[in-house]
C-alpha cells in the first residue's frame, strides 16, 4: 500500500495503530503541533510499517476524537475526518488545518502545553516559540512591533540615498508610516529601528571571517581576515558584500573580442544569500547575529531562525520553496529597492546565478540546510578545484620531477602509457606536436598529456617567453609558429 495515495500533497502526518482514549496526549500533541504549524494528518488504524490493521469501531472512534479535541484543546483547532476502506479494513484520517488563532494548547491535568513540529516529532514549544505563535495568532509580525526608539531621535539618510539610487524616486517622510517604519504614535517599529541610521538594534550584527583552510581550525593561523559589523540593515548588507569581495578572487581568460571571467562566487548569488539572511532571520533572538564564513572551498552564510513555517529546507525542492516571510515589512522595502522579489524566489536565483557561470559543474550547486533555529546557505567556490590543480600541476615547474609533477603531470599518452613526464619533456613534446599540427589547442594538448588546461597554458606561456614558439593570428583562426628549437 502506498500511504501517499491517501494523503494528498502533505508530508506532515503521524500513524497510529489505534485511538488512545486513556492517554490522549499521545496524539493530541500532534494535533497541537499541526495546528500551530502548516497543518497535517493523523492516520488511525495503521502500523508504522504501513500495515493496515483497521479500526474495529470507527464510528465510536470518530465521535471520541471529536469530543476529546473539543475538551482537551484550547482554542479548538479546525479539523475534519474522513474514512477510507482498504482491503476490507477501515482507516480514519484526521485532517488538522493550519490555525489562525495560535498558539493551540493541549490541556492535560491542569497543565497547558503548546507543541510545534520539529522534523517528524511534536515537541513542546519554548518561550520564543510561544512569543512568535502569539504574534501569528494576532496576525502581527515581529518587525511591525513598536520599538523603544522615537522618530525624533533618529534619521534615515542612508535609506533615503539607497532608495533614490535604486528606484530613482525620492524617499519622503510620509513614506516612513506607509512603509511600516513608524506607527501612529510616532514611535519606530522594529523594522524602522533596523533601517534607521546608526546602531539602534543590538542584534543587528554580522560577523564575517575568512578562515585559513577548510575548517575553523587549521594549524597555527586560524583566520586570514575577520570583521564584526553592527549597524542598520543596509550598512550590514554593503559591509558584508565588501568583505566577501575583498576575500575572493576572480580568474579570467582572454578571448578574441572580450575576456571571460571566472569568479569564485557569483556576485548575484552572494547578494541573494546575504539579503535572505538579513531579511528572514529571527530578530527576536537577542545575542545572535548573521555569520559569513569563507573557507578555501566554500562560503557558509548562517542566519538565526529556521524556516518560518517550521519545515526543513533540505527536505524541499529549493527551486519551488513557497514564500513565507517572517519580517514582511523589511522584505517589502528590500523588494521596493529591487534587492529581492516579492514572490520569493531567492533560492532559485542563487542556483540560477551559479548555473550561468562558465566554470559551473553539477557538484558545485549551492546547498541549503535548516534546523528549527537556524538557516545555512552553502556556496561552493567555483575555482577551488581549478586553483588546486593549478598549484599542484605547476608550482615547481623549474624543478626535476617534483612531487606535484609526479602526481599531476601524468602520462604521455602519445609515447608510453606508464611513463611520467617532467615539465621540460612535456614542453618538448608540445613543440613536436605543434610542428605537425600548428592549430593545436590547449584543450587538445591537455587531453594528450593528461594534465589540466591550466598546466598547458603555463607551459605555453613559458615557451612563448623563452622565444621558442609564437602565436600568429586571431584566437579563432590563428596558429602556433615554432621560432627556435635549439634550447627546447
């Protein structure tokens, strides 16, 4: 039996062999968690291995479920029930709808406990969870709450400048209220405090580090560069992007008309990732900050607060993640300035930015991970393998048969499959091949000698500077000319 055939599109469900009457908390906590989250289903009459055992008295069970929910839940969530007959056995599917009056509590022996969904478990909601559920029940976002800052005590010069540059429109004082940055009493909202000049919100911080190696502990020198930024959200975005820019390199290759650039990280992908971290982070968690950690082979961007709807992003298709915004006011202003889209396609844009790059490969696709309290974007260094090959292939070109040459400048396919060439022999072989085929390309030579294209280009540069060969004509129609072979 495929249980999915009876569940529709949801991935949120629990299976129960029978209805527990004496211990209803065993299943009511799932009712609470689903109502506090995205909704879900409980299936009665089925084992964990999907074996159908059915319910003996499904009519009484359905009546008991309805009565227990009404007496043991506060407030009462929306639900319905349906019966399905499978192999002459009846199972009961209890549908719990996402609630509008959160938090939903289980009342048991005088105690009131709200639950939330974490993975495939229903666990008690913590203090911050209850706070956020209360805001959700009141249809209020955290960034719309009143801060302790008053309008007369702050300015919005940086926001006004950025707004004008990106929209060509003027940011006026009346926009503060219409955008949700100031309330009717003239006090700043949390969003207003985050956009105001200076450092108004303690947790408005970003910590950036360029680590030495592939981990946070790599020998005597752990970090190559680090910076701690604190201030308004626009400053944090700019400062973070500047840090990434100065700690990443861009390779390029000259073409017949223009050069092709090979960045370590696509700029659009980095911007989208940092914007997502700043917009969707949980600002109610005091003492936390966004982290940008750059390693040799990747960049990790950490944001406090998991997916707002309680799901885990690694269990979803990143190209089709629905937009559920924790901070709609902040998101709206960023969208007005064309720093994000209202329809919420940030993860898709990150992936698409990578796929547009010349040096992209499938194993370099960005990754996204989340827990109940964090969201991490992992951007792969597009040039890491290339740089590693380049260093290993030729950093000791002037030495005889170095370790790197032995490992990376492998077989001479045209002579002996098991013989390994020194750089000087490989270059002599290149000249011999050019004598017979002047229009040979670097890629073809790379295949012949079983080394990287970068190593071949380094050999060509060496031979050219030694006045042994010369390239004649355009990049498209040119050819190699042997000038002097006396010293090859």
